[in-house]
C-alpha cells in the first residue's frame, strides 16, 4: 500500500488535523483577495458567488488530500489542478491584457497566504507548537507548493522567510471592488439554491465569518475596514473557544463536512495507516499521540 504523503510524525499532520483549520481557510481567502490579479483570477474563473460553500469545500478537500492521501492520489489530483490552472486566463484590469492564471507570483501568493493562515490561526487558537516546529511546518509545505507547479526553493520555508515575503508583498496589495465584495460575502454569504433550506440558520454564520475577519493581520483589517475594531485578546479567546468546541466533535461526524470522495479518501488513509502498524482506534486525530505509532516510528521525535 502506498505511504501517506504527510505521515503522523510531521508538523503538517498536527496543524491540518486541527479543526482551527476552518477559520484558517476562510481567513486565507480574505488575505488572498488583497492581491488584485489573484482576486480577478478567482472572480473571472469560478462560480464563487453562486457556490461559496462548494469552493471552500473543494479547497479543504485538496488540502486534506495532500496531507492524508496516498502519493498516487496526490499526484493525480495535483496534475488535474495544474492542468486546469494552465488552461485559464485572467483579464488584468490594470493593463487590459489577458494573462496566465498559473503565473508563479500568483501561485506563490495563494500558497503563502493559505499555509501561513493555517499556521498562524492554529497557534493563536491554542495548538502548542514551538518556533522550531512552526519553521518545520513551513519547510514541509514547500513540498505541497510543488503540487501546484512551484519550485520548492522559491517558497518561504521558515517563519522569518514568510514574514519577509509578506512584508515585501504589501505594497502590491489593495482592496479592489471584487476583494471588498468577497470579504462581505464570506461574512454574510448568499445561500445557493441547493442550500436554501439552511437560510433560517444563516445568522449563525456571521459570528464565524467575523471571527475569520478579525483573525487577519492588523494591516489587512485596516485595508478592508469592513468591521469596527474589537480588542484582539477577545479574538484570541474566541479562537480558542472555537477550536476547543470543534475538536470535541467526533471524527466520523466531522468528516461529513467534506465531500463524499474526501470522506472515502480519509477512510482509505485510516486503513493504510492501520496496515502500517499505527493504532487508528482513535481516528486520524488520535495519531498525533506518538504512543499510537509503530515502535519504529515512535523513536522519531514527536512533532
């Protein structure tokens, strides 16, 4: 059986199995939207407004596959993503020219905004990671960047490198009409036809959307100015409460947040790891505990 791409010993496993990822994922979309060309690429080449939940789900599905899937599964999915990106074009409103969607600059921005959001939110929400482990996570994520067509050596591989990259990118970022609409939409989404029955519960989404917005860096919130500022310690407390509540949801129940094909992939991952000698009786989340690793693996320092 093929090995899992990111084993339970990796820091990636600890971060991506954590339920704070839901906040990190939406936060990353808000951050990514500040790059005008990247935002136009999403606006012009997806049905985001008609099916926001679908896009969020597909993003989480791909991240989950690249973490918990087999090498063969990741190779097939990554090729499909690269082929799609290669075929798409963006109308750059600043120049009036059509550009490729798979420009390295755009792919790098999307990658960095995504993985740094996951890491930042998880640590702030209470996931205990040392500075060395945070650096290791970003170094591991260089591999995931190659799945979308980037070269690992071109991707920030430590917190210091990521902070330097983010600082260098800030002069290129701005709030376009599309970005402002996206942030409003992520906080108060329109229900697509197939989810109209959830409309009565829609007000319950806003606190979650607002939490994602308030978890953005200070400079990003200042650029958007979408909501009045609140004390950041209160945001940290809310993130910790959200993480604690979500991590208490049974794994099999939580799996239903994903598409059917992703649920099947996660089940294959459990079976594959059990065959390799891991104790999966407490699910994938339980494999953060080195005591559930095979003896040969337990000798590896715990992430």
